[in-house]
């Protein structure tokens, strides 16, 4: 089975789905599409230099998580328009046809960052015979939502997820927060299903947008 993850920035795939990736990659083929190079943060650094750093960090993290490959789009300065970009939609649609994923993970529409919501809108335009699940990066809404959920026990691979986060050295201004937030949220999700750590996803059953 092939699984495809759509992420706005380098590190979103780790924060939102890292434990599940580490767990499932032992048996499944997992690919990630990252829509930006993450070149706009930190704001004080040269954009080309930070993009180069973040690309490398993502591939380092991908190796430890077991990701087969990462596709970078480089839409850093047009994220608010990607869901209207027919060329990009067709490009990703071709990737989907080639990979034939059975599961698609992407950002939730309730997540705090506008780029995350942009990826959600983009994902809603993709067609295919796959299950759809959304994840949160900066919001705990998935824990309190009444919509159908998928919980994944990541207790045995949680240390791998946390190690992968540490590869994003360029993001040290914010990774300190996720060192606390990720375990906190994973413990709450784990408590719900009776494990130490878990990730939670919302099943997206709504129809795609035309």
C-alpha cells in the first residue's frame, strides 16, 4: 500500500504525521509532497540559504522516518493561489496516478497557519480512489472534533518522531515549543485510546471541490 502526505512546510509532515509515518513505513511505501521550501522563516536569513537548509533537514528526517521520497513544489510566495493553479493541480494529479496511494494525509482547514489551510483547499481539488485524513500542526481541534477520527498508537516509535524533529536545526526558534507540545498532545490522544502516545486524524468524508 502507498500513502501520500501533503505538507505546507518542511517539518509539518513530522509534526503532524511523523509517528504514523515511522510506524507504517516498515510495511508501506510513504511519499511526501512539500509545497514550500520554507524560505520565509527565519525572517532575518537569506531566503535561498534557509531553503537549502530546510530541504536538507527534511531529507535527513525522511531517512529516519522511512519516507521513500519527498517532492518539493517551491510555491513559497503563491500559497494563497495554489488551489486555483490548474497546472499544479494537474502536476500533482499525475503524481497521484503514478503512485496510486490508498491513503492521503493533508492539513486541516481549522489549522492556524494560512499555508496549512491553503494545502487543505488544494487537496480538496484532487481526485482519486483513496481515503482522506486531515492533521493539525498548530491546533488541538482534532482532539475535540466530533467528526470521525483515526487514532494511531505511536508509543513504540514516538522517540523516532522526536528525533526527526531535532533535525530541523534552522527552526530552533520554534522547535523548542514543539518539544513540549508534541508530547503533550500525543499523551492526550494516547489516553483516549489507552496507550502512552498516539496521533489523531480527522476522516475527511466531504466531496472534492470542482
